[in-house]
């Protein structure tokens, strides 16, 4: 699944339930990858305006940008 920040400010993408955070710059696109363990597994998104929470069954979610896997805290602002 790909997501793009269409706002004019950095936006947090929070992977749940781990609580990992990745920060998207305006117009930046992230790719979310997870391994399905059941036919019912699917991405679920919750948008609160300032951040996006992402859930996917019981699988670990990896976040990529331009083909590179990102680490937790990617582009996190000094003050959150």
C-alpha cells in the first residue's frame, strides 16, 4: 500500500501496535508492506488530521521510501 502526504507540513505515520513513528515530508510517498497470515488480513488506517495510524492484522509492517526500508523515527522533528 502506498500513502502520500498531500498536506503542506510533515505528518506522522504511526505503525500500531508497535508505536513506531515515521515522518513524511509534504508530497513524500511511503510504501507500507506486511505479510498476510490470513485471507482476512488487510491494512486499516485511522486519520486524525495530524497523524495517520496504520494497523495490519498481527503482522509486522515495514515502511519504505524510494525502495529503501526506513527505521523508526525517520525524519522525526526535534520537538514533537
